[in-house]
C-alpha cells in the first residue's frame, strides 16, 4: 500500500485561499462547477494525497463571484492610483 498524505479543503470551517484560487483556475479553463470537486479529488489522488472535505457547486459559485468582485476592486484601485494620461 502507498503512503498517502491528507489535504483538507477547509481550515476552521472556511475554504482555504489556495483551494479558492485552484477552483477559479479550473473554472477559467472550462471545468464545470458541478465537476470541480471530482477533478480536485482525482488530481490529488494522482499525487498520492487524500482530499478531506466537501465542495459543493454552490460554494464554487460563491468563489467565482468573490473572484470577480476582487478583480473589480483591483481594477478600480489600479485606475485610481495610475499616473499618466489616458487617451
């Protein structure tokens, strides 16, 4: 039998930032919200890591929404702090 390590999706009930980033990356490349958890499980299993926890399509949708909001905030901040002229 192979030795497997364990990776948790959540810390104190909150989905970890690196998991959120991975979810947004998978969505960006076209993985369905309904299949995100299965893809993560398979990839981790191939690496010899057991994935502990659950990830619902609803949670995935929230992460995508949060990523969009964060992107909008970053854009506004970049525009307001930019020096130079816009044409």
